[in-house]
C-alpha cells in the first residue's frame, strides 16, 4: 500500500491540507523498493533531454548551493543507513550508500560537481526539486529538476509567479491563492510544511510529461466497471515547502507514489470514501485532472462488492 491516503472527508473539497512536518518525519523520503529504478529513470531522462528536466535562471547558483548544503547534512542525519557526509575543511565528501557512489566537492565551486548543484542533488533523491524565489513579489520559480511531473513541464512554468503557475487549476487562484501566498511568505527556516496531493491516471509510469501522452493515451480505452480498479492508478504527491535561511529560496519537493486503485481500497471504509469523493468532483476539475473518461466506471467499480480473495490451499 501507498504511505498516504489523502481523502479525509466524504466529498471533494479544494483545500491546502498543509501541516508542519512532525519530528519523526523526514524531509526527503526514501522508498527503498523503488529507489534504484527511479534514480536510474531520472538519469536516463536527464541524459535524453537535459533542458526539459533541469533549468535554472541566471544568478541562482547561490540558491542552489544553499539548498545542497542544507539538505545533505539533514539527509545524512535523518537517513544514516542510506547517506553519509564528511566535512574536511572546505571539502565535503558525500556517500550515497544506496547507489554505491561517492562525491568529493567544495560548496560554492560549481566545477567541483559533475552537474549544476540542484541538478546533482536531484540525482540523489526520488523527489522532484523546485526552487521559488521567496524574496521577490509573486514568488517566481527560478530553478528546478523535474523528472516525474503529472502533465506539466518546466518550459511552461519557469520564471512565472506562483499564482500564474496555478492558473490552469480550476478555482485555485480564487479559493486558495491568497492562503497559499501567505503560507509561503510566512515560512520560517527549519520549519518545513507538508501536504499530499492526489490524482488518478491510467498509467503507472512516473514521467507523465505532456509530450508523452501519445505513448499511453490508448490506456484510456476499455476501462469498465469490472476492471477499473486494476486499470486505474492512484497517484500521490507528497509535497514539502522549506525556506532557505540565507538566500530566501523556497524549496518545493515532490515525491511521487502510485499504485492500482484496487490495492489502496481493500478496506471497505476507504472504498466508500473514495467513491463519495469522486462522485462530488466538479466537472471542470474532472476535466483538468483528465479523469472524466473513466470516472463513471471507476465509481461503479468502487460501489460494487469486492470479489473475495481465494483462500490459500
């Protein structure tokens, strides 16, 4: 099962759902079962089209470096079984125990890393990493490594304000725009906040960039009330926001999880909850989330009695 089930009431509601990160939670999550495969996919996608997956506006190297120097000690402290950091004067030695790699570099010296600082950092984690400028009006996006998006891309968003970025989301600016702006402007160093966003799709692939749609569009076909639970996937984004203390950059992390709907609603209460939420999704939101074509058969599948699992012989 996925680590989160973000449906907290029996009807659809557009809410921020933000809370402070608890002391027992890590900013960077390691999903060991999928780590190596997802990091390999990141590397392959970056090699195939670097600009599509990493961009940084001029003058953002200090913001990128601060993100590296804030996150690495935190990751080594919170996940010592996976990462290790040694500081020797001005030189840092980073060991990724999951990948079996070691990197020796000097913070501030971009030539000491094989990639731009944020791009290199993104190759150590399963999360997508985005930087917003917390010192400028509108909180524009200024850098990002984005390998696992849900139907958006850096070319569409880089340099645009937070509200402008979310304009396509029905009702976001009018209902949540002011609250989101206040939240981000009120962030404090060391006080990360988190939320969980959800989507439904017909593919389990991680990289759902807009130009990939022709490769999996056929999967929208043939979904029925009998097979919707297995054919439809719940896609979750565990998101965090953290303020960098010196540059004022805001780090936005997105860790994507996905699984067939059937595996996430074995509990009847969950099954009913998800059905009720989907029944009340506004039409414009269903269109934006690309769920209109399979919404009816999926709700019908959720409403039906689950087939009992065969007993072990």
